C-alpha cells in the first residue's frame, strides 16, 4: 500500500500525496452521494461555520454533529440581515462529522479494505475513525481554513491523529488547494481546542503566527488523489477565488490500541450508543489488507508524534477564546 520511501517521506515532511488513490468511479459515487445529501437537506437549522469568527457561539448543533450528519454553511452565503443569499447547493461549507459511521455510502468507502490497508501501512494497530467531513469549497464563496494542526482538535495521549484528505475534484491554488508546512509536525502540537464539562470550548493558547506563510507549499492534486496529513502538520487552505468548486472528503483517525487514551476534553465526544468503531484490531487478528502491520510497535509507527510543547495530559490553561472549530 505504501512503499518504504513513501513512509519515510511522510515521516520527514508530515504529509504525503497518494495519486489515484480512489478510482474515478469511487470519486463519482462519493460526489453523487454528497449531492443527494444536500438535495435532501432542509436548512431549518442553520449553523454557520467559520474559521475566522472566533466569537461565534458554539451551539449544541456543532457538538451534536460528533454523532450526526450535520450541515454547516459558509459565512459569505449570508447577507447583512442574516438571510441566505446563495442557493443551498452553493452555500454549504461542509457536512460532518459522523458520515463514516452513519451514511451508508461514506461508510462503505471509509471502512473499505483500501482504507484499512492504508492505516495498516502507517502502523496503526486499532485505527479509530473519529471524524469525517465532506468539505465543499464553493466557487467564489468557499472560505479559508486558517493554519492549524489536526491533533489540536483530536488529541490522544500520546498524540496519534492522522488526516486522510481525498480530493473529489482537482485542487489548485485558485480554487483553494491545501497548503502544508513541511517538517512542521516535528515541532510538537502548539495548542489544544478544549471542551469543558459544561460543553463550552476554547483554545488553551494562541497559535504561533505564520507571517507571510513562509515555507508553506501548495498541495495541488487531481481528483482521486489522497493527501495524508500527520496530526502535527501545520496546514491551511485559502479562499476559493475561482468559478470552480473544490470538494474533498476528509477523515481523521486516531490510534485506539492499549497505551493510547482519548481524553474527555476533546470537543468531539460520542454518546455511549455510538462508540468509536475501529477499522480493524490487529490484536484480535487483522484483516487481510492489514497483514504486515500486526505486531509493529506503536512507537515506530509513521503517525508517532513527539510530545512537543503541548500534550493531551497537560492541564488546561489560560485565555478563553474560540467558540467554533477552526479547521
Ligand atoms: O479542505 C480544506 O480546505 C481543509 C481541510 C483540513 O484542514 C483538514 O481536513 O484537516
């Protein structure tokens, strides 16, 4: 599934492009399902999703989306008076965050032997898909995603998050491709997005500023390409300034094997009736696609992450800030 060179490159850069990971048929099936979901959606409950509006209230809609198929709108889709100014299918920013469990088409793809093989190749012993998002970068209205590390939002102790970003359409600079900072995962996780017992959320500290985005490289890919993102990699995407959409399906995995814990202060929590469901469990006998990874010590896995300046164990601290998820 991955060559030794690819694993080494991933360990070195903190991201890796796998061209043609999905077939045109697989891409078409996911896109079509996304369109069906939008078509069937009644925007009675509107939750604007923004990466900039740090004062927006995080509502229960957002928190509940951890175990639902929920819809989030672009800020730019609304006029001054708060009225929706774009047609529904142009105004949605993303659908999330449990598509991989609850939607039959996305579930099939997310739990395919291809995906299991990839997780095994990265060294996962018990990969838990904890989050999924169908991300729409709509023509002209598709907003930016500010620099972030996925482990800030989905921490384990020790950190183990890996992002799986599948291009459903060609992604170029003009329509808002990903930009990644090579080697940034080696600096540790800069901050965490914490959920308090009352359901409020905030960042513990500010993100370092990445003035001028020096060193970031555009990750321009064709539809069907998959971008692997180490949880400590700093990445972003810019606004879509083009007439072309840039849609993607993104998933986030963490290690669920003994020795890794998922803390209660992560924003994303599942109720008892919908627990995280591993793709496979090497200890219980890995599927054929995962053969080869079983028994590999977790510390040598490609997703292994330095403790860095932050840790999932570090006590929560300082300045209440954000109210919405920012990636
Ligand atoms: O698709 C995008 O524009 C950003 C996605 C992202 O940052 C992620 O999936 O972690």
